[in-house]
C-alpha cells in the first residue's frame, strides 16, 4: 500500500441547511468564506501562507464570479494567492480537493485550501432571451435554475436525476422497501452520530444576520429527523408516479452548506509544526453511461482501491453519497462484498442533505473526523455525478 505525500491538516464544514432554512439568508460566497476561515483557524494556519484555493460550486451566478477567489480574500488569504472555482456537478467539491493535491504533488504549491459550496436556496431563475433583435417584443419566460441543474437535458427530452435513478432501480432489480430502509437508516445513523458527539467541533457554527440587527447561529444539520418506516412507506413516487419507487423521502434533499480542507505535504506539515489528521492516499474519477449516472458512486470503487493498493476488506468506513437510496441499493448488488455495517454510519445525502457543489468536500471532511472518532484507519468516499461520472477518494487516518 503505497504512501501518499499529500496530507490533510484541517477539515471543517458548516451545518447543512434545508432549502429556505436557517442558512438561506447567506449567499454561496458567505458560506464559502465561513468554511475557508474555519478550516484555517481549526488548523492554526496563517492565511498568509496559503498558496492556492480551489472551491467547487455548481449553481454559479454572476453575484460571485469565481467564488473561490472572493471567499479566499474575505477569509484573509492574500491577493497574491490565486484561486479557481470548479464545476463538475456533484463532484465539484471533490474536484477542488483533487486539484490542490495535484498541485502539491507537482511541486507548484506547498499548502492549499480545497472545498466546496452550494446555496440552493439562492439559485437564480434565468431569462434566456432578450439578446437578439427578433426578441425585442413579447413575453419572456423565466427558467428555474435549480430544476435545470438537477436535469440531464441530453437524456430523452430532459430527465430529472430522480427519473434517471428509476433506471437504476430497474437495472438492478431494487425494491421500494429496500430503498426506504436505506433512507430510514440514513436518518437514524445521522441522529445517533449527532447525539453521540461525533460531529462536534469540526461542524462550525455559522452566524446569520437577521432583521433588527439580530443574529442567529446555526449549529446543527437541519435534515436528520426521527423518520418512521410508516412515513417512508406512505410517500408517493415523485419522479415516476405510475409504477415508480423513488420518493422525496428516499432521495436526497436540497440544501445549503460549505466545507473546506487544508492540504499540504508531509514535509511541509513537519516544517510548520502541524500534526496532520489524515493522508489523501488516492483519488479517481470514472465515466459511466449518463442514463445510469448513479452507477458512478460504486463503479469508481474498484479502480480507486486499485490505485491505493487496497481491497474492500481493508476499508473500515465507506460513504457512498445517497443522492438516492437506489444508488446505495445498487452498490450492494454490484459489490456483493461491500459490508453494510461499514457504510454511511453517520448518514449521507438523504439525511444530511446534498448541497451539490459542497458534497464531495463535505464527505472528505466528515470522513477525516469519523475515522478518528470511530477508531478507523482507512475510509473511502464516493459520489455519483450528473452527466455520468463517478468520483472518490481514499482517506487514511494519521
């Protein structure tokens, strides 16, 4: 098992807010700034020594072009340090971390911040007309940017990700009951993790200004709740009303959050006198059929483990993002040796939420700390990606 030179010296995330919830008054840039600042403070890292910042953000808009740059500057990183924003759909936060790791391996930088952000509460509605002469007059239609981002316009006449996942249900012979059971387990695992203090400390509180100068502080994920099997069973199919199995309750929610990690090399961490939390042992992306985009979350695992010189049995903790319960159900079919008792022990996209640009970075941050708090050594984080990609990382506790 080859050792990597890339280490994580700090990892934090904000709480995950529900759409229209406690974090909704904050723009993506505000959340990204909070995460970057929190990661630097948690690691005792002087912002002046950050060489590069990368952040993932899917539902971008002109209010903060290159959000990585704007948030980095607001977090105190000097203007001489460049920044790049990544759009790789659900893998965006992971892609940002991968980019920092590559820059470290190539010797371009000595220390960088990688992360991701999404404020789905603030996604714009778009007017795609009005720039050519023939549209001088007449009504114009606003298009919902949120629904647009959750739709693959290159499949059929345009299919929402949930409808694509019904294809996964059919391909892998999944039942409604097993999907609902995955959703049930997600919520109750997340609640148990919160109640047992496993999120304490690294999920940073976020101040939200309100009316009359009053400030509220969001400290906890808003999604996890004591859902019952009866509630899950009673929910109607949402994406495919006639004969479908995917509901709003066994699919991920729509959310606001940000996460950030500070990465450097083993040598530089030693020079700084900083104790690394984890090693980024490997990362990898694969392509899958876009009509079955959910397969990316598990088809990336074999080549990812090969890169790290590992087998499924070597891994202590897995998080396969629950964009839909169907994704995890199919993973158990595709990888029969994948042990359910090691998977998504603190919940995932269904309970915690899926703020898409943030998710990859959120998974890495959670895995780093969960390995320490659950006495694990090796963790694997993966996610499926709209358009037909799978993305993942191998994290080793230090």
